[in-house]
C-alpha cells in the first residue's frame, strides 16, 4: 500500500486519502485537511468563495454540461440509486420502463405529463415503481391515502 505524509497535519496516510493533482500525482494535503481549509476559507470570506465558483462556471460550465448531456442516463441512474437507497441495477431497470406502472400509458419525454418518475412511499421510503408525472402528482396530492382515492373514484362513478 502506497502512503504519503500530509504536509499540513504531518500524518502518514494511504495515497487514497489524498486528492489527485495530476495523473500519477497527489496533492500535498490530505483530504481531511483540504476539506477543513475549504470550510474555513468559506466561513471567513464567503464572497471570495462565491466569486471563485462563478469563475469556475464561466470557464467550465459548457464542458461540464456537455459531459452531463452525454451521460444523462448514467447520471440519472446513479442519482436515483443514491436518492432512493436502491442499487444501480434496480434504478437502471426502473429507467428502462416504457409504460406507467399506475395507468399503463407509454412514457413520452416530449410531453411533460408523461415523463417517467420513480415513485416511492413517503412513510417507509420503499420504491414502488416507475410512473408518469400525472400519476405521481395525483398520488402526491392524495397523500397516498386509499380512503380519499376511493371517495374520488365513487364521486367520478356518480357522474
């Protein structure tokens, strides 16, 4: 195992505890010291930090956005897996769904109401499936309350 001594805290740590500077090279401060420095710098001068972030966006935003567009599906799968606490394989299967698990309509990215959403129970956090935006909105407004949905169904049936 390769190790390195942090020039700030003087601790000898694994090379994986240092951020990469260039291919094959690492920064001289360990990740912990670097994070602490960044937090202190922001707390002492938030305007400077915001200016630095603005300059980064000006310089790299187009390249960053192009990379996100190229990898949109992979990013969606990764973010969904993290957000809902499921595996990437489960998130990938959900992203591959072609019809709403609730109403059965085919997903259509060009129609806002027919975009795919990952549905989950807000009480338990359990993922239920892939549904369209319309069904997701209705479930949210109902608060997942079966009694209210039955009352609405009965109301519609009376018409």
